[in-house]
């Protein structure tokens, strides 16, 4: 069965990058609300990015161990489609927003990804990244894909050093539901290269075929 790999472009900070990613076929735009990150956006900036997106392209809001009042402000003002929790958030915290959410599994420090996932029964999917727990992604580092459990009984999003040069191989080897790309299509942190985005989508298509 031919299946299309979904693509999330994360760490977007500029409207023109969001619009280009969406035009090329991005399924979701990831916005970082962890203020220490060089890719962090404010709420007004995020709203302006959301306003340039066409129908059926979702906004995913990324948090890393944030205060509940900050998450609430983002949820209430931006109305993201999905929340992504990238830190050590408890399942109860992730569920408390009554919204679809993704939980990042930090492959840099987790030995048993399947056991980790079992704690988050209501997660829409899991993002496997190369970071260690408590560290933000976007490092450009990959992890050993052979460590991914097979079968992994949840929608799997592959992150960590995904770029145009390795995304086709990643799709063939891992068969993820989707890939999450940040630094792999950047000229500098938070600034995306439209040329690299174009290359990425061409390579995703090649991997799918």
C-alpha cells in the first residue's frame, strides 16, 4: 500500500517560510514557545504566521516544561491545532488541555521508548528525537534508528537531524507516519532555506516511492 509520509517543518519564525513550506506540501508548521530557544516566537508573531497558512495545514505549538499559565495563554490566543510537549511533562499535564498532543521521546536518554510511550495513553503520536531529556531538539544530530522498537504501536514521527540528504533513507528504513524537520532546512536558527525545503519535499516523495 502506498502511503504518503507526513511532514512537519518546525522552528518556523517567519511568515514567508511558513507560506513556502505549506505551498510545498507541509502538513504542519511547528512553532516553538520555549523562550530560551533561538527559534522561539511570541504570540503575536505566531498569529501572523498562522494567518498566512492555507486550509488543512495545522499549527503545532511546542513547549518544554513550561508554566501552565504560559501554555494556557498560547492555547487561548493562538488556538493551535496540536500541542507538542518536549520536556518531562507528566501525562496528566499533557492531557489537561483537552487537545490533541504529541509527546517527544528523548532518544538521547531513554532506553525503552515503548515503555515510555505506554505512560502517555492519550497522545496522538510520539516524536522520536535525538535530544536527551530536558534538552530542546533542533541540534541537527541523528540517533541510531535501529533503536526504534518494531513494532511501535503508535503513530511515529521521526526527528533528529533529518535533512534532504537522509530523509529518503529514513523513510525507507523506519516507515514513520511523519518526519519532523527543523535545522535540516535552515540557513541559520529559525531562518529556513526555501531551496532546502524544496529539496526535502522532493526527497520525501522519492522515499515514499
